[in-house]
């Protein structure tokens, strides 16, 4: 059964094995650009972006189902991908062949894996809101990882030991989407146990059936995935055994959970593009319980926020666009969310996400990052001293995880303290 589905396995999950994308330079400022070696680079976004009112031409619908949890119609569209280039396909075929031979020695030299092509797969809510891609093409995910892990590293947390598996790390992801973030974290941190909370079983089904997410972490899910039951072992090599997906309301889950988390990622928008109030209400049960579940010394929380400020005129030119990328003003709603997290965790900062109208919020408890005392000895402001502490650790994160993109630009882009 595994061998019969070899081509399907490859197309459904080989995208996940690609590295995250490098930050793209503004297209308007670069007349000629060589194709990026990183297949998730933002420069390829025209291959999968579609139109504002839907998937657009060339899209193939591979999943479409109505949600009963406020997300409207959950759909996944497939688009032809130009990367990886065809000359790189044999290496992946050999990798699959070797993994299959280790799992099933009797098949060595008999079964052949053949890649038929690569696709982008994009999850949308109500055909409009782009929720997730299987490759790391959304810069908001890179921003969350860069800012969150840099802050954690500044909080006296030994990141390299978690990468090597010497340190047991616990990560919580609230909001599942296509599952790219937890799979990335699981592949990079050998010592990590990753818990995912997703309220909508349709979103989980879409990720498993159409976006290559392993089926085994989704306990109790009635999935229609056509992948064979042993596909997870072939493609993920044990990563899936450290990922636990809970279909539950985040408020209920955090109230009954007994784990203590080193790092929490929150990216939970519904079909109307609304971040639920109960996930940021400073006086609500969720925030009170989350505060207790985050490590008291180095605990770090990262939240993806959609900007609620007015956008600049699209005809204002390259200079205004560059200014918009580095300074994204916060409206009343986002300011309230940031203030609530600062109230519960002591210090918070934001960074503007390149190319998207998103803001990454990081709230943390680490004394070194919250004080910035070392840099203040040089006469710097509190903002500059904390930013200096973060930037000094950005290369540690890059080296420890082997990232193909630099963390520093994502941390400093529009950096602001939440006051």
C-alpha cells in the first residue's frame, strides 16, 4: 500500500522538507534578480497568491468543506510550483528510497519512487483569507519564529541544547492552519514536545487530507486521507511522535492543561479575520491560565496580529512603501491586545512583518531581555538597549537551527516596545 502511494506521498509532503524562505528584497528596487535557491522565497508568491476574491486562474481545488466553528468554507487550492527545479528531484527520490529501504529491507532494490511534480497548496477561509501555505512563504511565520526564538534565547534559555535534544522543550501552538509551524519546530528541536490546539476539525482535516500534515498526531480525527498508515514513518522519521494535536477550544484546553511551556505561538483568526476577544482579554480566564502555564523564568509568548491601522496609498511609490514596511502603526484594537499581554508577562515588543499587514507581538519574562541592563551602561535608551540584546542573539538562533534566512531583519523591522 505504501509503495502504491509513493508518488502521492512525495507530492503531499516533500514540500514540508524544504527549508524556510529567505527575506525578499523589494521588487520595485531590484530590476534583475537571480532565482532564489530557497523554494519558499517570497519572490515566488505570484505562483500561489491568486486573487483578492479567490484562488484565481490555474488553481486546482483539492479540498472544500463547510466549517461549523465560524471559519465558513475551508478550502485548499493547488498551484504548480517552479521550485525545486527538476534537477533537484533525483535527490529527494533517493532520500525516499533510502527511508523506505530502512523501514522495509525486503523492498530494497525493488520499489522505485518517482516525483511527478511539485505544488503549492494554500488554505483559505471563505475563499478570501489566506490561512496557510505548506512552504514557508508567509513572512509572518518567519517573523514569529525569528522574534520569538531570539527573545527566548535572550532569556537565559539554552537553545542549542534543545536543538540537540539534550534539553526537553515544551512548545504550545494555538491555531493549526496547515501545520507548517509545528512541523518546522519538531524538525529543528529534537528535544521538543509540541502541543497544537485547534478548535475546528475541518481545518485539521484539510491539513491532513490536502496539505501533507501527518495523520497520527491528530488523535480521534476521522480523516479521509488517501495516504497509507505507514506514510508518517516514511516521511517524518519520528517527528510526528513528538507532536500532539488537540481538537479543542483554546480557553478550555489551557484551563485543564498541566504542562509548563517554554514557548507559546498564538495564530488564531476565524473566517471573518477576527482574533477572538477571549484570547486577549486581560481579565479573562484564558490570559490568567496562560500566565500560569508559561515558564516563570524564560517563558515567551508570540502572537500574530493583523494590523488594524489605515494602509498607505498604493500609488505613493517605493519610498512610502519602504517606510510602511519598517513602521506599521497600531490601531486601538491591536494596542489593547499588546497591552493585555504586557500586563500578564511583564515585557512586550512588536515587529512589523515585511510584505504583509501583520504585526508580531512577543511577550516574555526573561530578566536580561526585559531590563536590557548591559546596553544601558553605554547610555542607550531602554528601547535601544533591549533591541541590542535581541540582535546580539539573532545569530545564535540562526546557527543553532541552521536557518537559511537571517533573523535580524525580522526582529528589528518596525521594532517597538509596548508601553
